[in-house]
C-alpha cells in the first residue's frame, strides 16, 4: 500500500493521472504558484528555559524530533501563555503544516491541535483557497525541493523567504480536495493494515510461547 501510494502520488503531481469532477467534467489546467501565495509561513521560538513560569503550561510546543507521523497532537513539552508572549513562538491553528527547516529539513506533520513550535520550523498556515492535505502531500513527495535550497556552515537550514519562493503546480480547490480525499483513504487503509499486522505479530508471539513451553 505504501509503495502504491508513492507511485500514485508521482502520477498525480506530474498530472499523468487526473480526476474528473462529480458530474464527469474535466478540471481545468493547473496553475503555477509559489508556496508564499497559498500559505502564511510562520517561524517558531523557544521561551527562556530558565524561567519556570514559561513552561509546563497548556500550549503544545513541538521540536523537530517529534515530527515522525502525518498527524501530531500532543507534544513532549508545553509552554505557558506568558512563555509564548515572551518568545518568538506563535500559536498555530489546527490544520497547520509543521515543517522542519533546520538540520533535519522537509519532515512534515499536520497539527491536530492548536500549537507552537521551536525555531527549527517554518510552519504553513494554508489559506481558504487551498487544501492543506493536498499541499502536505506535495511537500512530502517533493522534499528534495526544500533540501536543495538549504544552506549554512554549521548545519543546513532553509529560510522562510526561500520556502515562499518555491513554485509548484496547483489545481483548482475542488480537484485538490478530490486528490486529498483519495490519498487520505489510502492512508486509512495503511493504518488499518498496520494495526492488523501488529495484532498478528502479538498472536504469533503468544502461539510460539505455548508451542515451546
């Protein structure tokens, strides 16, 4: 399923594979747009770690090492409202694409709760004319576009201005939504299959223990 999804994504984003509207009509041509045109790009920050009043609050605060899955909701550490105000961290809405841009570049997750991040991110708040899941999948498929623009002597980093300049083909919102829903349905199948594999592995382990007692 994962190999299938990767193959489908390549065909979708190269426009080799196109969907039609619900009434059978073909969608129009895709437009070239910059990431800065479809999203507000917001950096992160870290409150002073020596100020206890800035930490252990109720605001999620993510670091790049926590970006390991398509969706995230709970962070390892949290900050307070005061901590956010006293740093460059900004509260990001649900649906924001959290994008790592320092040292590890191009890892991405969609925020399932309002949150903040440290300075290792440039997060994308997608505007109402575009679908965040479509953009998220394009970023995952085109991670090399980010890596190729990184620079830095100590560790590689891609700046907000460089991300804003990245040009990519964008279909209409209805076609974006169909593509996003199709890819999400594959993700659901992958998740279900992974659960079944885990259950089977547990069953096998228990069976083997009984066999060799």
